[in-house]
């Protein structure tokens, strides 16, 4: 899935490499994203491993409200 937000300093370009590294350790486990912002890494991991559990977090309440709305 493509992120619905673009963010300066986002990890969209790095998401494929992070997903490969994370999925090697996940195998149906849990990925925690402490600074979700656009969510490119979390969404990429869910695309690559639909059985994975992804926990997203951020300190910006409006951003988390937007993600809850998308959920």
C-alpha cells in the first residue's frame, strides 16, 4: 500500500531495504514503528508479510488521529 502522506525526511526510499531486514526477524512477529509519520516502512512490511503485526506510534496527536481515521 502506498502511504497517504508525504513527509520531509520520510523513509519511503529506504522502505524496501528496511522491510527485507525486518522481515528476516519477523516471521509473523511484531514490528514497532516509534515515529510513523507517513508510515512507508510499516505499510511496506504489511505488504511483504501480511501476517505481521505492526504497532505504530508518534508524538503528534493530529497525525495519530489521521491514522486512526484511515484505520
